[in-house]
C-alpha cells in the first residue's frame, strides 16, 4: 500500500518520478505527489486523486534529485493536505512514507509542546518533523537524524527523505515495507518495487529490514539500524519491461486473465517433465523430509491467496493424507494458535508484502515452525523471511484483482504435493503419472476455457444491474465459488457471496427470488448429482441460474438460464479452469458498470498495513 519512488542523478528527475508513480499506482491511488530539489529550493506538488491529476498540475519541474509518492490513505482522508510528500515545519525536509507510525500520537503531542504545527492528519507529517527536531537539537547529519528518529518509532515504514540543506542526498530506510534501490553509473533509483526501476537498470539492491541507505550522485552506502556499514547484495532483475505494459489489452486484469495459459506453463517450466515423470521444485528441497514427516500442515494467507490455500487443503488431504488447516493470516496471529516445534506452515502470497501474512509468519517462526513461502514477487519480504520457498514465476500481476496469481499458486502447490504424495506412497505410481499428465495439459485447457469470453460478455449484459449474487460450488469448486464472489465484489461493487452449494438450504436460500443471479460451478465431479439438486432448488424459487458445466453435460444446460462450458479435467485440477469464466464474468460486469477495473475503489494491490 502506497508506492514511493526516488531519483538522484544527472537527468530531469520529474519525468522519471512521474513515470515511476504511474507504474506504482496499483499500490494506492488516493493521491500523488512529488518533491524536487532545484538549487537550494525544495518544490513540492501534490494532488488528491490519481497520478494523472498530478501530471496535469501546474508545478516546477526542475531538479535532478527528488522523491514521489502514490497514496493509499490510512491516517486522514484522501485530500491535498494529507497527500505526500510532507514538508517539515522549517521547510528544509520533505518525506514520503509507506506504512504506519503507530506511536505518532505521542510524538505529535511532544512536538506540539515544542511549538510544531501540523497541516495534515497524517502520521508521516509527524515523522518528518520529528526528524527535523532531532537534526536541529542534536546537530546531526540527515542520515543520523533519520536513524535516531527511527530508533524511537514504532511501526512499519519505507521512507525517503530529502533536504534542501543537503542537496546531493536521498536518505531512505525500511522496516516492514519494501524498498528497492536501482544502480546505474552516476544515477540511483529508489522504489517500493522493481517496476519503476526496470526500464533504467536491472542492477538492484533489495534493502533489508532495519537498513538505511544514503544515495548521492556519486555513490551509495547501506548501514544497519546500529549504524554499522553493510555489504549490499546486488541482484539482477529478471522482469521484462513488456510484462509491465498492457500489451494491447484494455486492462491489466484482462491481459492477466488471458495470460493464464502462459503463466501456468511458466510455473511448470523446468519443473515438470511429463515424459519422464519428473517434478523438481528447487526452492524447498532442504525441507522435503520435514514435509514428508509432517503430522499436519498449516496454511496462512489472505484474500485470493487464502482461497488458493483452501483448494490446496482439498488436494493435500486427498493426495498426501496429511491434515491441513487453512487460516486467515489476520486471525491466526491474534488467536494464540497451537503450533508445535517443526510444524510446517505454508505462507501463500502474490505480492510477498501482505502485512498480516508477514506477521503470521513471524509468529509461526517464533514458535519453532518451519515456514515455507509460495510467493510471486521475487525479492519480496515474505520470500526473504520464510525458511525456504518457491516462486510462482507467473510474472508481475498488476491488476488489483488477483487472477493469474491464483492459478499459478494452485499449479505450484499441486506440483509440491503431487510429488510429496508420490514420495510418501499415498498415491499409486500410475495415478501419479495420470495426474502429472493432466497437470501438463492445464495450459491448453485454460486456453479452451478462455474461448467462452464472448458468451460471457453477452451474459454479463443481462446481469450487470443485479444488486446481489450468490456463487455456489461443492468440493474443489467451493473455494472457486468464494473466489468468484470476491472477484465480482471487488471490481463491480456488487454484493456477492460464495457458499458451499449444500449450505444454501441452511440460510442463503431465503435470498432467492426472480432477481437473484446464482452462479453454480457445476463441473462434473463426485457430487454432480447433488449440485443438480441444488440447481433445481434455486430454479423452483425462480432464481436466475448461470452454470459453468463441463463439455458434454446432458442435464445442466436444460435446467438453467445460462451455461458456460469448461473443459474436462481431473476433479482435483478443476479449479484451475473453472475459475477462469468467473474471472471473465466479473471483468465484463465491472466494465459494463463503468468501474475502474484495474484500480477498484478503496483497494490496493499490496496490503502492507494490518
Ligand atoms: O499479495 P497477497 O496474495 O498476499 O494478497 C492477498 C490479498 O490482499 C489479495 O489476494 C486480495 O484479496 C486481492 N485483491 C484479491 O483479488
């Protein structure tokens, strides 16, 4: 949540920062701002709303040192005052911040006593004045004042600070929120993730928690919180610029939905060999014995990643016969969970930055669990704090509504546990080969599922004005129902609920009338007859039924209002294809309702606050 950028070098910083903010806008779009140093002046422009409003604003654009911010509001409503960068009282310092300063209230009281005044409601404005105060009273350099201030701050942050008294310098620091430095001769870039940096350089340093970096036009220095110099680990980025563009699609979400045949194949590339029956997942090899001997597995995640965990629960228990508990990371950490030394905890996250998931990981580690990450974003915090883990390799996901990450998470988790089942001997060799072969066919089946796009567009026209939706599925398709409902809610703002189909009669059936669309994920599986009965129950009450069904189903098309066909696959792999029509349905309904599909209101891609 919130994106920060910084640039120091010889070029015009404004355009670099502005472009960087556009790349980071998916992290928050309540307001945007830029601070630039030009000679001895510190010029700040900030505007409520999206980066485009900042771009349209009349402002001074000169300077080759600057910082920028795109905001997801925490403290204070989205308006110009609360927008970052924030200026300190004497006008010498400007700061951008991603995170929350928890003890800002007490710091503010102390600063007010000293005569400081505040024009915003933000915790960030308190922090910049705290730094100014320390710098003044202790006559410290900017970096020392930042270090001292941060030692007294409680909370999570990634910050960047510039000073008009020290014009060849950006000081940045992180704790709990990500920060990446891009390195180029005579130029340094700073950003919340690598996306603004990749077009300038692919040499980067991911700052570690507690580290402070000083960037000048000539050099950069990293120190830890105790002021001890660190040797930064320089990495080469593997992201390609075109992965960050819409590539001819109207929205990132549509590109990401249609990219699934490729992203699923990318997850399997170099890992799964259908011909030899080989499955290799390098990232978690040292813990393969621990996985084999696990008495139980805990999965922690949020949102769509939590839904992927629920699907995984079904196939892990079925294939490996290991009990699985899937926990909302936000609940897990606050309910004193029972974790035994050596328990396996799997953390699933697209961004690798979700604050609740990070906190759940810390708790599990403190209690002696082995924590494995299933993460998409390379170099992210979760990838770094877990004992081991495996990347999805799905490429950057930019649409706020998660789509390709879900199918990638399922693919990777399936590979891990199919292999484990084979090693544990909980499935026969021929079943292993059959499932492996079927997994290998998922990219082509995902491509077939996408062929329903035009039909779904037509169905969406009939349903776009509904005020509520129910999504129902059984077995493996129950988490898919939850995911379908979440997708619709977050981008179309229509209230939607997912339920196990059989639970309908225990309450939700009361909602059904001729206005209520009910989406059944009714692909052929062990509970097909049962779901037919559930459809009947809805039709009897005049509900509008949309059913995704497998090719060749002779019964369902005769019973329902709209059908969407999905290709046949093994029941345990069905979520990988049955989710696709639901992603498309929410996309088209949102589009028809005129919402911002890629940047839905109130949301942000990386939820870095609790
Ligand atoms: O990056 P993560 O996978 O940890 O994010 C978890 C959720 O915030 C995320 O899945 C969210 O629910 C999406 N907007 C859903 O589309």
